[in-house]
């Protein structure tokens, strides 16, 4: 709502006629130099208004928009909303690049009223925050406000989702081990428990879960399953874009009402009534107009309803491996220039506006041409040809269905001669039908491209068609995914749980010892042996990519010196490097789990004692502790 209020305020008071007149140069407007200078000046004024005044308003109005905020920041937010949005509606003045003098023409009154409505909505949150401080803690009104107007519920849902996903992970692993036991082999010396578990996992690893469809997604949003179980966090750009799309829907409906009630439009209707005496012809204009407006509004509603489900499905595909992530070759593009997500809000707003206007005009003009009497003969010939082509294609489809059953079996032909003759006939016939096919294909592409102007959430062009040399034709779906990933990198349930562990480590120094690290590795190796492929301990692990400082901090061995001096002092003393120690640690854990020999497995009462030849003494102690 904050961004929508700023858009409405900009077009209401910062783009008025007085402001445009002030920025007009005194020169011959038909000369190229004057036109160029005027264009540069106009865009400089727009840059100043949006970047400076917009930043001041957004920052000031957002102040205090957090729980338990400083009362002074709440007052600053209230004052910013009053000064930039509410007061200009009631006052008329002209100061520099700002003019609040009202115009009663066109859509301007609607912009003024929508702007002030958004201003009053923005005042609700800081005012209710002040009431929360004044009300008694057990007040029913306070409980209602905390339940429906507080962000704490979403934060709690992410934490519950972390517990739910962790428990589901363990339950699924237990089911795999139960299936392994039912398959047999354990206790008979044929396979180790590790091998049986890996075989059982290989049988179910290809199982997939279908992404929720459109209706199913909204159903799971309504009953909060996606928040409580998947930990979905809707980004600000998606929510703000949806509000902006609703605003576009209202503005277009209002614009149609203004045009319909205008004097010029009514004169056109009266002129149509005079064309045929005794018969009203205004319906030839009203029906296409209403049809175009309805198509435009339905297009906006369709786009609004699809943005949130599309965002959720994209997040789930990134989490489940449907899209390439860290190990993908193209993932580096998603990590570069994340600040481009600032393009999304304006793109969603204007893309929806362009889509609805183009779709509305297309269907309005198409239906108007069909219903206009001067085009009746042309439309009749066109429809006759369309019907003829349709009947011919239907006849072809019926004949080919019977022919394929008799002469073809998949890629193989039962009657080679007949198949060759029919293929020659079809290729000759399709020379004429191809005219209509390509025309229809072109119309499909134009209509689909128009519909996807406002859909920056999904790619319209494939990877092969999106690039013309080094130029990317449509980069907005990539930017949209960058925004989703940048939020999910902070709001993923596992990231939230890992953050809690790190915060506990910082708060309690004895939390997370080396013995605990080995116990967690033992637990993972035993219960989830297939997770070992994600542990980076192979030859591709280079020193520059591994954060040893973070590893030492987590295991309780904080370096006293800097990392470089610490490594150099170890090399001088002949102490093995961290990489060698990690490899030795991994080898000893393997011996703890699987022991020596072919028949050794975890069902034995005690694992064999590991060999510590060539292993540093501090690592021997840590393994023994584990």
C-alpha cells in the first residue's frame, strides 16, 4: 500500500500541469536541439522527483513500522503520511516541483481520492501500534490486533515449518530403513545395514510429488498449510505488485466510466442513432466497448490470481531440485546483480496496465469490425473461408485416425506403400493448409505475448529463443527468481533453524562442541547415509573455497591469530593442514560406522577400534570422545 500510495501521489501532485509548465524551456519546440534539451530536462525532473522525494517519503513513512518500535519513529511515519498524502488533498498550493492545485478533468479526481484513501490506510498501522501500548494486555481488542495485524504469526509459522520439515525428514528416513528390513538381508551377513539402506533409498529416490495446481495452491494458502508445513514467505514485491494490480483494475474501470459519461462519447452515440431513422444503432459501439472493457478487466483478475501461486511453485521447485541451484551451471546468474529486483514493482504495475489495455482494445476493435455494417461483406467471406477450412481439417482428422490405426504402429509402418502414398498426398495438401496454420500460429504468438507482458514471474521465451547473440530479450523472469531466492536465503525454514544454532553458539560458548559435531555426523551417516554426497570432503575442495574460520568457530576452536598467520605457524610446526585433518576425521568416522572387513556392520554390539596411525593427537581425543 505504501508504494501504491506513492504512485498515486506522484501522478496526482508531481505531474500536474503547473509542474510541467515550470520545467518547459523557452525555445522553438520544432527544432531538434530544443526538443532534445526539453526531453533531457523532463527526465531530470522525473529523476529528481522520484529518486529524492520518493526516497524521503518511503523511508520516513516506513519509520516505526516494526513491532515495539520507538514512539518517535512512529510519529515520524505518521507525519510523513500526513504531509505527503493526506494534507495535499485538503490544501491547494504550488511550490517548485510540487503542486496540489486540483484539476477536475479526466481521471484526476479519482487519483486524488484513491491517494488519500491509501494515506488513511497507512495511518492505521502506527495508530494501532500506539493503541497497543495504551490498552491493557488482556484486552480483547489488543488480542484481535495482534492476531490479524502482526507479523509474528508468519515468523512463528516459519519456525513451526522448520520443526515439521525436520521431523518429516527423519520419518521418511525411518520408513526407508523399515523397507530395507522388510526386503531382507540384514542379520544374514549378506549386506551391511548401510548397503541395504542405500538400496532401499535408490528404489524410492525417483518418487516425486506433484506441485499444487492453481486451486490447490489457494486452498493450501487459505488453510495455512504452505506456511505451517513448507515455511513459505511471500516477498514484498509480490504482495505490493498484487496491490498495484488491484489499483490498475480500479483505475481502468473508472477511466471507462469517465469516457462513457463524457460529452464527446454521448455525441457519438447520438450520431449513430441518426444514421438509420427509426432504429437505434448505438449498440454497434456499446457492445464492442463493453466487451473490450470486460476482457481487459478479466485479464487483470487472471494475472492477479496467478502471481502468488506462481511464486510459491517457483520457490518449491528451487527447494526440491526442480530448478538448478548451487550445483547448476546457470545458478551464478541468479547470484549476480540482485539489486535489479528494484525493477519488479514498476514492471508489475505497468506490465499489467499495458496487457489489459492492449487486450481490451484488441477485442473491442475485432468485435467492432465484425458488427459494423460497412465490413459485413468482408466478414462474411472471411467467416465462410474459416468454416470451410475448419470442416476440411475435421474431415482430414477423421480420415487420418482410421488410417493410422490400420497402417501404423508407433514409429513403424504396417503397409509401406500405402503409407508413402498417403504422406505424398498430405504434404501436397498441406501446402495450402499451411497458409492458415501459419496465420493462426502468428495470431497465437501475438496474443500470448500480449498476455505475458504483465507476467514477469514466468519466462515466455525459451532459453534458445531468449538470446539474440549476447542480448537477452527478456530478463525479467530471471530478476523475479533472484528476488525469490534472496528472500528464501533468509526465510528458508532450515536457514532459520541453522541461524538459531549459530545464535546459541554466540550466546553460549560451550554450545556445539567437537564431540557434538562427531555425534551429528554419526547420526547422519547411520540414519541418512545418502546425505554423504552433500558433504564436501573430496578433491574438488580447495583451500580458498572452504571457510576454516567458520568451522573452527562452530567446533569451539576460535583462532587467536588471523587465518593466514595461523596456517603459516602450523606449517612451520609440522602440524597437518585442516584439509588433512578433515580427511583423517572422515576416514575414522567410516571405521567407526562400518569397521574393517566385508561382514562388519552396525548390528554388532561394539564397533571395532579405529586405527590412529598418522592422526594428530587432538583429533584422536575428539574421535574417542565421540
